[in-house]
C-alpha cells in the first residue's frame, strides 16, 4: 500500500482524530479500508486468507497491526505479509516477542507440510496464487484453528 493510502486509511479509521474509535484488535473497517487501498498482484489471496481465518472461530477478530491485516484471538497471532509481489505469507506468531519456552512447534499437526518454522513459536505459510490457497484451504484452516486454540490456552495460563 502506498504511504498516502496508509495515512488515508488511518485517518478514516480514526474518524479524522488521532485515537481510533474502535478497539485496535476489533477493527474490520480498518482492514476493509486497507484492502481497498492495497495494490498487490495477489490481493485476491489476501482477501481469501482473511475470509478463511475469520471463518475459523467467531472469537477471532482483525485489525491493522504492523502495517498489515492482522488477526487476534486472546492476542495477535497472524499477520498477512504482502511485501513480496510474488507471494503472500501468513506469519503465525504470539505477538511481537518470541517465546522461547513455547511448545507450539511440537503441538501443531501439519500433515500437509504448510508451515515453515522460524522459531519455537513462529512460522510462516506461503501462498503463491489463489489456486495454491484453495488447494490447501482445509489444511490451512486446521492450522489456524490449532493456533487459535493455543492462544486461548496461553491466555488461560496468564
């Protein structure tokens, strides 16, 4: 998204004020504005990723975090990375800080091999086309469901 479009989306989200009028992690209007302004050859993939993630559980909400569409369930846990023009990456995490003690990498069932683990609690899933996403939608949704459940578990321990 162009810088001017980002600023305009931010301004629309906040009603022209500095403070957003909705909760940062429950701001579908901001994500809709972000997507409307997004110039990316795989925009349809980002839209499909959004739909798939939000369809997993009604407790999952969305907002703009780290200058991108991000998803929240008892904490930020997924972000659409659109920096590369040839792919959309879904970055799965537990917020900004790495939790080295995490057992998540051992507890997620990824029979389709979609996850590329970056650390004990961080992984990415890469989609290079809408067909790519649709071919692995079931496995993708299963991973998101497991990741969100882990978020709930972490919240209950806090």
